[in-house]
C-alpha cells in the first residue's frame, strides 16, 4: 500500500525558496511514498468561527478533505517577523475545530536566508501542531539556514548535509502510522 503525503508551502511567493525546497523534497521521494501538493492557502478566508458552521466555506472543506486523505503532512515554510506566516497559521486555525491533524504524522521544514534557519517559526508551528495533536515525526524538525547557498538554479539541493537531513526526514515521515 502506498503512503500518501500532502505537502504545503507556507510561502505564497512565485519564486519562493520554500516552495522550491518542497518540490526538491518531493523529487527525492521514492515508492511507496507519493505526494500531492495543497495550494489553496491564499484562497482561504480569514479564520472566523462565525463562518465555521454547517459545512463551512468550500475552500475550507477542500483543505480538510485533502488533510483527511493524507497519511502524513510535510510543511515547508518561511519565517516572517519571527513567526509563522499568517496565511499558514490561518489554515491551521481552521483545523483546530475539525481535527484533521489529530494523530497525523507531520514534518516541519523551515528555510531562511538567515543563519537561524527560521527557528522561531519552526518552534511556533510546533506549539500549534502539538495543540492540535499532530505527531511530529522523528527527524521531522528541520531548520535550513542560508537556503540560497544550498540549492541550485534548477531547484536541486546541492548541499550534501542538508540533503541527508531531508532524506532522513522523508524516511521517517514515509512510515505508516499502523504498527508503531
Ligand atoms: C522576512 N524574512 C525573515 N526571515 C527570517 O528568518 N526571520 C524573519 O523573521 C523574517 N522576517 C521577514 C519579514 C518580511 C516582511 C519579509 C519579506 C521577509 C526573510 C525571509 O526568510 C525570506 O524573504 C525568504 O526568502 C522567504 O521565504 P520564501 O518566500 O523564499 O519561501
């Protein structure tokens, strides 16, 4: 049986280094792991409990459906203002009540041009994911500083240490929940 992972980039920018990194990680994946990409972050309404009634907005239903169908989730995100990008946090806020992250295997990768590798966004994201009962997998917390020096123009990871770290993350995230 294949393992279906959902990848989410926390950057809405066309030339995002985190989206490029997410795609490079997807390219590293091998069977039985298969990825799909969630790209609706920019279309979600701002979280408002008043809208979270009955079936809720269609965009939110779609996010919840894609999360529900996934065996695990890979998040690659920048840090903005020492925190999680608002659009990504907004998406997670929609999931607090519906619970699709409960017992979901998750890895969090933050990439940044700074030497800190987005450590504050990473830590903040873990706080939220723990609150909604996600399982942060072994080796599933990766901070990548100086991202521009670690990928080439073709979008491949050129830094060997980074690549090994991401392969270990991927091997861990690609294990199934059952049998643990
Ligand atoms: C940033 N950046 C940034 N980086 C960081 O490590 N910590 C931070 O707090 C911030 N804050 C921040 C605020 C704003 C308004 C901008 C525009 C940028 C830099 C950020 O990491 C860099 O622009 C990345 O390239 C953004 O990620 P993507 O879009 O390349 O994936």
